[in-house]
C-alpha cells in the first residue's frame, strides 16, 4: 500500500499499525471512532483539577505524573494517526479534541458555579 503525502479521503489508509484498517469499511469506522475517543480522552485528561490541599506530596505527584503519562501517550497516538493524512481520521481527531474540551470546560464551569453558590449561601445566612 502506498503512503500518501497529502490529505485524501477513503477507507484505504494505514492508521497506527501496518495493515489496519486493512481495506475494510467496518475497520475504518472503528479506526475513526478509536481516534475520536482517544482525542476526547486526551483533552479531558489535560483539564483535570489540581490536587487538593493537604494531599501527601508523593501521592499527589504520582497521581499527576500518571495522568500526564496517559495524556501524552494519547496525544502522541492521535498525532501518529493524523499523520496517515486521511481526512476522515483528521476530522475525527479534531472533533474528539473539540468535544473533549467542551466536556472538560463545562464540568469545570459547573464545579465553579456550585462552589460559588455554596459560598454565597453561607454569606447570606450571616
């Protein structure tokens, strides 16, 4: 199979591994979904909240290093998949990053609003 050096559309792509998706439409759709969810999870992991106060520094550092390991691994896999120059894979990666960013930021906003409401209810009682 020929490696493309420009963007192209079609199921005949090599994504991450030689012979995958192997000219199969079902495997191509699976590859697109895999890249989509990989990009989404990478984006969600990049917006995790910081470690709470009072956490053991070793445990907190280990937790952050573990999250960082998976985030970077996912990002490199997405980058390698996009380097297949397949337009479907590229669109899946961009859509996955976008949806992951939306989920992460909407969650952060909900947490901020919840803590703000708790703070305002305490001051109203005083």
